[in-house]
C-alpha cells in the first residue's frame, strides 16, 4: 500500500529527476573529460535514490509503530475497564459473648475472641455476572456463595452455582445480627447449589430454581440443612423452589413487598439408602417506611424421613438433625413458624459515628407433635421462642453490634440452657468492612 510523501521526500525526488534530465542532455555531447563528471553525477543520483528508499522505509516503520502503540493503548484501556467492573470486598470481626446459663462464662466475665474473616468478589463483563464469598471462622472455613450468571436481557437472569434459595422475606428474613428461628431452622437466608432463573418486571419479582444439592455436604457451611453426615443421616437433594413477590409503592420512600414461596424435593437417608420427602411454604411481608423497617412471615413445613430405627441412631423420628457453622442440632420434623421484626435507622453526627440502628427480631415455632431439642429429641417441651433485641453503631467502615439474645427451647442452637426456661446471652461484635 502506497504512503503519502513528506516534503523532504518530494525535494529529494525533484532533485533526482533534475539530475537525471541533465545527465541525459549532457550525455549526447559529452567529451572524454565530461564523462567523469557524468559518472560522478550518476553515483550521487544512486546515493539519493538509496536515501529516498531509506526515508520511505523509516516512514512505514513509524506508521506501523504508531498503529501498534494505538492498539496496545486500546487493549490496556479495555483491561482497565474490565478491572473496574470487579469489586473486591472483605470484613474482619471480633466478638464478645456472655451467657447467663454458663458457670464458666459467668466466672470469666464472658469470652472474647475472633469471629470471622470474609473475602468476596463480585463483577460483570458485558452480559455475564458473577459473585463469590469465602468465610474463615475459628477452626473451620467454607464457601458461602459462588455463582456465575448471565443477563438474558434487562428483566431476566440465569445463575448457576452455590446461591441463596428464593424463599421467604429476602435477603435475610430478619433485621438484626443474630437471626431468628426460620433462619436457624434452615428456611430463610439459606444457600443451595443448582440453577436459578430470576425475572424482574415492574413491581413483580419471580424466581424459579432447581437445586441438586444443599450446602455441599456436612455442617461446615452457612445456613442450616439436613445433615447427611449426622447420626440420623438425612440430606436434601433434587429440590425445586419458587418465589413470587409484588412491591407496592416501588421507587418511593414507602414500600411494602408481599411475597409467597415454596420449596420441596427428595430427602435421602444415607443410613437406609431410602428416600423420603420434604416441603415448605411461606407467606411474607416486608416494608420500608422512611427510617422504619418492618417484616413478618408465616412458614409451614414437613420432613417425611425414611430413618433407621431410633435405637440405632439415638435420634427421635419427631425431629430432623440439621447442621450449620460446624454444629448439629434438632428441629421439629413438622410444624409452623412465625416471625416478626422491627428496625429503625437514625442518622447522627456523634464524632465519627454516623448512624445508630435499633432492631428487634421475635420468632416462634409450633411443632406438630412432641418435640425436644435435648436428649436426641425424645420427650416434649414448651414451644420454642427466640427474641433478639439490639443496636448497631456505624462509623465509616467500622461497626459495633450489641445484642441481647433470649431463648426458650430454641432448637438447642445455643448449645446449652435448661428446658422450659428463658436464657439470655449478651453479644458484642465489632469489626471493619474493607
């Protein structure tokens, strides 16, 4: 491909043509003495032609280098834009705990220790999106979530991986730090592995999902599920889940969401190699009204397990053995759960403190049949109740939670306490988001 000539090249070319013309005119009348002059001129012309060729070559190299530099700059800019679409996040937290039922806790004035370290990454490239979070606790760690998504259009998204189950009030089903009984029992804020389709059309939100597995086995994970590695040996597999919600006042400071959800599937027992079933359904309402937050939910459920004989497992058929955070405990195999929460966010200017948040979460279980969280689930106790009241202080990336968590027969999740007696623990957690 030809290149435009520079002014310098035009001058060299004109000079070469002039010399060539002069040589042609002189050659016809040249005497022997002139022939030497002509030969000298020819040599000079050849040098000019070589110089012209070098100039053309240098110009082509310059154009090529400029194009290469421009391509490299474009590639670097594209890489920078992609990096800007990736968000890294983290949290580091310590905690203090005082339990009024524990003699050792009372003797020591409570316990202080490491709570957790969280590392996360979220991002999107064109229509592709992804999210991952890994958590480290004292003595164990696990993948809390990890999924890949594709935005089909502005309204529809499909996801694959370990993700939150579309069930009940989202995203947590409670407003405080500790949680509530539907969360502790494995219904709200629960993670499962599979495929999900999400649609948002105006004020409507719809989700459909198929989950091949729960939290990838064992009890070292976030959110409770039937633990196939426990003495009872049940695990939830091949589950279908659906949720539909409508938000009144969407886009305003006063919104109310009403939602309905259901989940169910195969309950496989690793001791008997037989399959039972499980199902659950919930109706929820959650609202944001200026600085106020409120939510309520009613849940009904049943685990129909094919257990080994009770004298072999040591676990009653009236309960299901679930696990989370490296701890196994017992929930009623069938029943209804009710929860209600209230929160208030108050902006302040107290030195570095910029927000104070007050909250209360109350929840209650009505088992269908005898239930006890103690002694393998044999026997019967009063209906479980749990209340968490507290406050959170926020100062930039720093935060402090202060909770009074009280329970009666609350699934044995506290790890202690007496049957039919209210027990309370004071919990303080403080950390930094980064």
